[in-house]
């Protein structure tokens, strides 16, 4: 019967693909499974009755004895991660769980343990963290390239094409002054041409401002947000209230671009999704941070809902993170939405992007 119990115990241990063992109160091995023996590379009889410091290298044995004693003393299960070299000397990660064994009276008579090789999982985890960081850096870089490109095209449209259209209008004016009064049809045609040029100038200014408003670089964030709010109010029926503290602060280009683009996307969302009649933008300084709240009284949204793939909100949050800041969304269906952003003003960028 005793022999049977031993065989059953052995079968149970061997059925576990991870290293498994039983130890007594003195931390001596009572049983180990085949997986354990394969890793140790010594026969069972050389293990049974021994303590960890008799079969493992000193620094590993020290950990095993310490954790065994902690389990024996506390009577509680312990779970920890450890590294250990494989037979080729390459470090591998293990997750080890140790629990106390009690007799019928509840006294602790030993410990049971299991140790799983989690190297693949650890590698996958660090690979995931690495590729996430890379993705974030790449998106940061692409954002700054895109912003620089937009600024360049906007300036070129304004300076080059704008000048050309102005010259064209002057030439048309010159021509009109020298046209004979009759036939009137020619003068009417010229007036029409001047109108077309005027329309083109308006379109050009709108396209250039949409790309990157010059006001942002020339007059700063407060003026640019004011301009943006006015623009939105004109294009939609939204009434926007602005409260801008410390309007004369000069922000770095990174901060003003991020803040401007975040407010722009938030207002676009309000106009597109909220159905709100009014919105409010509050900007204030707290410590070394610029705090922006963009709120509306619209239909709100389910914040925990599936908006992960929706890149507007993700992009806003990424912009804040890129500068070492953060973004929070406070919203619920029927309760309106408030987007709060914090942007540090003086700290170095967390993810540095090589701007062109
Ligand atoms: N101010 C808001 N009011 C109500 N719903 C909003 C608001 N802002 C965002 N949402 C919701 O969150 C979703 C995600 O927004 P966003 O990431 O900007 O993507 P998109 O605007 O392209 O749909 C929107 O589709 C909308 O359902
Ligand atoms: Mg959007």
C-alpha cells in the first residue's frame, strides 16, 4: 500500500511538465519529478535527502533556502520569478510557486514547489515593450515630419502662390484702366477675372491656414486658439467660450503645436459627434504645466467603450505623452464631455523625435 502511494505520488509529479518537488521541514528533498532531474542532470538518489545547498550553486541555493524558510515560517504560498543559467550558461527565467504542506493537526511538515520556465514569455514581453516604444517613437517622428511639411506647404502657398495672385490682380487692374469704355463686354469680363482671383486668394488663405495657421507661429498659442474658436463658431452653430490665463506666455514650438492640434481635434469632435450647443476651452498654468480643458454640453460618450481604434482621441493622447504629459477623458452618455490635457512646459521631451 505504501509502495502504491509512493508510485502514485511519483506519477502525479511526473505528469507535471514543469520542475516539481516535495521537501521536509529541513528543506531536504523528499521527492522530485523527472523534469527536475533532467534539468539538474543528476540521478534521483543524488538528490533525495539533500538540501538545496548540497546540489545547487551557492547563490541559487541561498534563494531556495530563504524562500523555503519564508514559506515554512509564514505558512503562506510564495510566488516569485528567478533567473538561472541553463546547461549552456544562458540565463533563463522561471516562475516558482512554493506552498506549505500541513499534517492533520495543521502543523507545517514541509513544502511543495513547482517551477516553470517562462523565458519565452519574458522575451515576448520585452519584445512587446520594445516594439511599443519604437512604434511610439515612429509615430512621434512622423507627426513632427508631417507638421513641418504642412508648415512648409502652408508658407509656400501663402508666399509664392499668394504673391502671384496679387501680381495677377494688379495686372488686371492695370489692363482695366487702359481699356476703352466700349465695348462694355470686355470690362465686364475683366471684372469677372478679378473676382475669380479674389476667390482664389480667399481659398488659398483658407487652405494655408488649415494646413498650419501662421498665427500660431507669429502670434502664439492663445491667439491661434482664439482664431480657431472663432473659425469653428463661424463654420458651425457652436458657441465657444474661451478662458485663457497668462495669454502672453511664449510656449515652445512643440508645446504650442501639440496644444493647438489637441484643441483642434477636440473641437472637431464636438462639432461632429456631440450635438452640443456650446463648448468651453480653459487654459491655465499649474506648476510647470499647461493645463487645457475642452468641454461640451453634448451627448457625451461611453469612455470605457470601444474607441481604441478611433485615432483622433488616441492621437491627442499620444501628442500629450510625447511631451511627457497626459490626457484624460471625462464623459458619460448624456453628460457631455471634458477632455483634460496636461503638458509640461520645461521638462525635456520623453520620446525624442528627430525633426527634419
Ligand atoms: N465631444 C464628444 N462628444 C460625444 N462623442 C464624442 C466626442 N468626442 C469623441 N466622441 C466619440 O468618440 C469617438 C472617437 O473619436 P475620435 O477618436 O476622434 O474618432 P472619429 O472622430 O474619427 O470618430 C467618436 O466617434 C465619437 O463617438
Ligand atoms: Mg475625431
